[in-house]
C-alpha cells in the first residue's frame, strides 16, 4: 500500500472509532464526520491525496458503497475535490490560511529563551536583501540568458554521474569542496584571469552570499570597521550590517572606490574593504589599474584585507582585460569571490572563493559547523562542464546573446520612455540603469516599482543600494534573460505605466 495512504488511513481510522462511540448513525455518516474532523483539525494537509474508495473500504472493513457516500458528502461541502484519473484530494486552502496552517495557539513569547543579539540583528536587516519570490524574468536583475543554457549537455553529464556513481560517493564530502573541481577552477582562473593560487585555498560555496557570511563570521566582531562601496549590493550591506560591523560607506569616482576618501578614514582601522572592481554594482564603473594598485597599497599600509567580488568578470573583461586585484597582490591579503550562479543560472547554487592561507582552517571550521558541503553531484558535473570546454562555449554564447538583447532593450526603451533614460555606458553587465529625467524622490521611485510589479514587470531600486541617504534614484533592470519578443511587449507596458 502507498505509504501516504497508510498515514491518512491511520488518521481517519482513529477518528472513525472515536465517532462511533457517539450517537449511532449510518456508517457513511460516521465516516464522513471522521474525515471532516480530520480536515478541520488540519490532520490531513491541503491537496493531500485520499485513499481510493476501494482501499479505504478494505482497511476500515466497510462496504465500498459506504465510502463512496461519505466522499460524496465531502464533495458537496467542497472539502475534497475529485479529478478524473487523479483521485480525491483534500481541499481546505481557506481553512489552512485562516488558521495559519497550525493548530497551535499564540503563546506569550516571554516563556521562551530570548533570541540572540546576532539573530535579532539578521532578522532586523532581512528587508535589505533583494528577494522577490516570483518567476517573472522581465526585468529582474542578476539573471544571465537562462534560455540559452545548454540543458542537454548538463543533463547528459548528470546522467553519466548517476550511472557510474559508487556507494562511497553518496557519503559525506569534504567541506571546502572536491579536489578535482577546485583544480579545474584553479586552471580556469589561471587562463582567464591570470590568477595563480593553490587548490587548497579555494572554498566551494553555494554563492556569493554564503562567501560573505563565512568571511563576516571569520573576521568581524561587533564594532569592527568594514569599508563598503556606496552604493553597493543590498545583500552585501545586509550581511555586514547584521554582523554588527561599523560600516564605512565610501563613494566612487570615475576610477572606482575613492582613494581620497579612503585616506580620510585610515584612523578607523577597517579590517575589510569590499569592492566590485570589474563592474561595480549597480553603477557599472570599472576600477582602473592605477586604482587597484592604490587600494592594494592602502590595504597593506592599514593591515586590511580586500574582498574582490568579481561576479561579472567574464562579461566586463571579455574584450579588454584588466588584471584582477588578486593577481596584483603580493601579500596574500585579497579574498577573491566568484560565482557560477550569474554565468549559468541561479538555481545551480554554486560559487567559490579564494582565501588567504592564514584563513583556510578557520573558514573550513565554519563550513563544518554550518553549510557542511555543496552537493558532490553538482560539483562533479561542474568539473566535467569545465573540463569538456562547455563553460567557455556557453560564456561566449551567453555574452553574444546578452549583447544583442542589451542593444534591443536600449533601442525599445528610448522609443517609449518620456520620463526616464538609460545610463549611457558600453555593454559590460547583465543589467542596466534607468535614471529619471528630472529630480525625484525615493517615494516616487518606490511607487513606480510597485506599479510595475503589479503588472508583472520586476525591477530593483537604485536608492536601496545606498548606505544612508540615497544620492540617486532609478531602476535597475535585468534584460539578458528576456527574449526580444517578450522584451518589446514588456517595455511597451512600462512606457504606458511610467
């Protein structure tokens, strides 16, 4: 018998026997009331498949006619629904929503232990993170061209893995990642970015946010200073603010993070400097070689570490490469972060970071105590994806598609927009910035975003990226995952709304 049926029958049987002790009724009435009470007590979840009439009749020692009559009464009350070929399913979504999905009554929180100060801090800052639980791709930032991902290549590699996997491969894995993948990433970074590192310095993670979480917990105590570019990824802001760091926002000039402002805050002794040198988020400024060397010298003089968040290096450096900060560093004080989520697709949940030698054991210990390890099957398939040259091919294809869509987006946007304009800069990212033509407020920006969201157009807020008072308002628009025909329709709708 289906295990799910067995659990449901146990619930129904217990209540059926209880109902039988009450005033006698026809058996089908007793069964109907028993199932109804199980539903109202939330003992059978919404959309749960009920046993067939034949199975339930056999288990309860009833006639099938009795069970059919009981089910018919439940259908009349719309407590269950019946679909041909799909059986009978529980249908009490409204009851579940009204009750909050639980029978537990609200209890005074004072009877429980207090939430930790750090837990409260993370809870307080969760609103900073850009998280939209919808499947609308237009025009959500942070997405590569999802429709050109080579699904069949990945599927074949994954099928091959499961066809040949040994039982030993299903056990626990090394917390910092599989050696073969780390070696492949070393080779990939050496060829593509002139980065030379040891495989034992690489930590495989689920993405940039996990890297930042590990770094913050490795280095930051309450009150420690951290330099952040301003504006910045809201997710980066959230992690370090939640870690109770003393945040030092530093503006950017046309060469990157301002070295003049950095010189003014030396006395605050920051432990970390977070930068996005290849393609600053969200302004798109590319840090010059001169500024990269200046930041390295500043970090050396002030005993600080640099986080080089190189999330879109492949796009920004595809035609005109500038050495990474990591490759210029002679003192092993740069933490280099990369991710495959923005190159392949976010659901893959796979990234990496290179950490200084003196931090390796601490980061590994944190991994052991928290995320433990990334799925070995994903790591092995990713290793094969790199070794077979599929990654290089996909990056080239993805950039070509994104460039085409980038140009179409700007052309279409300029046709319909009367109140906003696209930031003028060359193609270097999977997102664009749209500024208002006249002075506006964060309230007006929020109103526009809300109106677009109601019409299935997703955008992120520029003002939300600022630490403190926003200096600019605008929309961050992801275009690369939207097919041209859909893009044109959505942009036309935006023109009508804004």
